[in-house]
C-alpha cells in the first residue's frame, strides 16, 4: 500500500470538487481543513503530495453537494501512511 497514491487521489478529489464549488468545509476540524487546503494549494501549483508520514493520521470531514441536489452529504476521509493501513489490516 505504500506509495500507491492514496494522498494524490485525495488531493485530486479535493482539487476537482473545490474548482466545481461542490465541497464545503466542516468548520470544527482545524487540522483537517488545514491539510485539505495544503493539498489544494499544492495541486493548484502543480505539485503532488509527498508521502504521508507514519506518525500522522489526517481526518478530513467535508460536505459534498451532488449535482441536482439541494442538500449536502457529509463525508469523512482518513489519510494515513500505507504502513499504518497494512498494520491495521493485519490486526
């Protein structure tokens, strides 16, 4: 799982939904919002994110508005190093 592009996929999702104006920030998660904003800024500058350090688990709650819908759907993202995912999967 290490180096498989998990953070890059998340950065691309945030960047795309940000440009479409369908993503709303959940205000009570300062660290998650900062991480999401860093990913957005990096993508806008043409940079892919670096590997997620093993000591970090980034929790990013957002609200997504689907096309043609009036209301937002809450989504929660966890971004963590592939080594941690493997450790969790192996118990």
